[in-house]
């Protein structure tokens, strides 16, 4: 099980642009985790930046730079990357997603 920890930079995501970005990403994806295909309530989902929030300021509010993930899959992705502070890219996410889907298929989930 993934240990849930409070996002260190959660406070920075409370501006109106970030909240709107999150809402638009979740709505576009029909509140469905991109990895598991589960449709969940917004409280159980994260809008994940494909190109890191901290490293790609120009793409922060571009909904095409976002994907909807369950809290668990979001935590697992950042654990796989080596931590929440590690710079991630769309390619990193695509690699992780392919690997994770293979794992879920083997597990029969």
C-alpha cells in the first residue's frame, strides 16, 4: 500500500487558475482515472501535470498538459519517479502508464 502524505506544495495550487485547470481536466476526462479506467468522485482524483508544474510554467494551465489519475495511481507514479520533487515529463508518464497497465493485466485487475 502507498503511504499517503500531504502534498508539500499543496498550498500553491489554491489560486483560481489552478483550481479551474483541475476542474477542466477532471471534467474532460469524465472523472475517470487514465490508468485504471475507474470513474470516481472528484475527491478521489488528482489532475496530474504531464510536464512538471514547477519546471514548465508555460504549460501549468494548459489542460492538454493534464491527465486524471486516482489518488493511488498518482502516488504510485511519483513513487516510481523517485518522489514528488522529481521533474517528470509526458514521456515518463507514458512509460509508467504502459508498465502499470501491464502489471494490472497480470494481476487480473
